């Protein structure tokens, strides 16, 4: 055989060996790839199952969240309603307190004015009592003076009566004395 034939046979044998090694590598790769694909398919199936479970959990979570939101919104509505009622009560209480404060101020002013008037009345009463005491003292003094004047008047009346009686008696004496004289004179001319 020629050298070229030998070289070709050796090359062929080498290529065949390389070819076998490559085929074994490809087969190995294929078996490893198929195994890897099977593993990946299992992982994909597992991931799909997990995904389905996660989606189910997410849906349940959304439903729970929605229910919770609805519940919270209802609670919030109730709380807002309670707050509104409480604010209404507070504003009513503030209005009532303001009105009562105004009334208290008015009553305080009225009480202060009443106290001033009462004080004025007490002062007027004290003045009137002083005036009454002075008037009573004056009346007593006038009564005493009147008593003494009445006594003096009574004495003067008695004296006036006495003088009047004395004057009448004198006048009667004078009249009798002149009547006697005139009677004597009357009688005398006739005689």
C-alpha cells in the first residue's frame, strides 16, 4: 500500500475514533440534555403547579383584601357617621354652653344690679330710719312743747276767765252803781 493509502487509512481510523468520540459525546449530551429537559420539564410542571397555587393564593389574597377593604370601608363609614354625630353633639354642646354662658353673664349682671339696688334700699332704709328717729325726736319735742304750751294756754284761759269774771263783776258793779245812780236820778226828778 502506498504511503498515501496508509496515511488515509490512519486518517480514516483517526477520524473514525474522533467520530466515535464525537458521537459518544453527542449521545452523552443528548442523554444529558434529555435528562436535563426531563428535569426542566419536571421543574416547569412544578413551577406551573406553584404558579397555579400562587395564582390561587393571589386570588384568595385579592378576595380577602377586597373583603377586608369592604369591611374597613363599612367600618370607616360607621366611624365617619359616629364622628359626624359626635361633632353634631359637640357643636350642640358648645352652642348650649355658649348660650348658658351668656345667660350666666346676664344673671350675674342682674344679680350685681339687684345687689346694688338692695344696697341702695338698705342705705335709703338707714336714712329713712335716721329721719324717722329724728322726726320722732322732733315729734316728742313738739309734743313736750305742745304740752307745755297747752298748760300755758290752760293757765292763760283760767286767768282770762278769772279776769273776764272779774271784769264782768266790775262791769256789773259799775252798771249797778250807775243804775242806782240813774235810778236815783230818775226817781229824783219825778219827786
